C-alpha cells in the first residue's frame, strides 16, 4: 500500500445524491446498479433528525438506502422518516425490552454478510438510547462498526445556550427520585465543565429546584423542542428557572438542560467583551432587561452589570 492510501472502503461517488427507493425484493445485482453495494457488511450507527425531518445528512440517506435492514426503537417512527425520503428497507424493532435476544441475532446477520443500520427515534444512536449491548457484542465479535454522524440534541443545546463550551459533561437523565437525583448532582457540583442533562417534562421543576439547591445560582438554559415548530430556549439562573417552571407547570416536549460551570472555572471575559454583550442586549431590551440578560449569560453580579449598562446607555444619549 502506498503512503497516503486510505484502506477503508469509500462511499460511492454518487452516494451523497442517493435517496431513491430500494426494493428489498430485488437481487444484489440490481442494487449494484445503484452504486449502493459498495458498502461492506458492518453495523452502521446512523444519526437521524432530533425534530426537523430535513436535518438528516445525505450520507445517512445513502446508507439507509443501502443496508439490508434497519434496527430501530419504534418502527412506526422510522417508517415515517424513510417514507419522507422515498426509502424502503426492512425494519427490525430493537429496544430495551428485546435487545438481549435481538443483539446476537443482528450480529449473526452481519457475520453472514449483511449490512445492518442502527437508528434511534431521534438523534444519534446509543446516546441515552438502546444499543450499547449491540455495540459491545459487535466489537467483541470483530464486526466493523461505522459511525454516520448527524443531529445531536446535546450539541444543538450547547451551541444555542451561550454558555462556556470548551469543556462539557453529558449526564443523560438524572434519577427520578429526589434522593438519587441530589446524590448525582453532588457528584457533578465541582466538575469544572458545562453540564448537559436530559429531563422529562413532569420532573423538570423538581429537578431545577434540586439543581439550584445543590449547584447554586448558576446561569442555565432550558432548550425545549429544538428544531421543532414550538422550539423555545429559556435563559436565566437556576433558582429563577426553577421558580418559573414550578409556576407554569410541566412543559410539553423534549427537554435539554445546560448548566454553566462553577464561576471560578468559567473563562473570564474582558471588559470589552462584556460591553459588546451589553450593547447587543440594549439594542432590543430595556436597561434592566439587558442587565439581567448579560448577568445570566456571564455569571457576573447583576448589580455590577446594571451599573455598566447605565454608563453605556448614558454615553449613547
């Protein structure tokens, strides 16, 4: 092999443009005409949209068109996504209630020469979803595992939060019971990183109250229904968010919580950077609202920010 040669099988040149329906009843010779048969036997971990159906990669569509079967949490959810893109492949239900028996069957199919894709109902497989047993058994059996990256609620929430992103810790779902939840939060309290947590709507207010008590008045963001029609992003301190959602009641939809790191571990902003944030906030908010927004985003004392807001507002006349 010459230096620089990549030994890995490559996607066909036209793979990025493949979205046509593939009839599973056709022999592989017919499928070869589409350029799809170049995908080797493997377990393909394919990311699907977290909400907006258009948020799927061209490569993911090509892989889903090429595989022999797709293992999915809910066949109805995956069938709807495939129908939107005119893809027809056999679906296999794979979830926490049957993974113990299904994992070895899927591995056996791959070892026999088939290509199997694993998808979750939304986002990247194995991230707070079933699939870990299948993955570990595939690795143990020497099966090739191919990531097909795409949408992730974790990264989408971190990107929109406006909190430090140089170091993040993903906790998944906190324990449902308060004792376990507070114990988990105590292990996270001193970690010098932004925290990302999934939570169920009916537990959101209680979890935020525990976070405020254990983690303190840190800036935080509640990202709900990201990429969907009713997407909302709430930014405030943990105590304020806890009070707001306690009063409003359980929201609907998927929820991701992003919590700023301990104040000493947040990267320090220069005075010029703080002024820029203030000017941006003042362009659409009153001085008091701008002070609250910037204080929440930076973790700096609100009184100090408000004094600077008044100075800048006075200079602008």
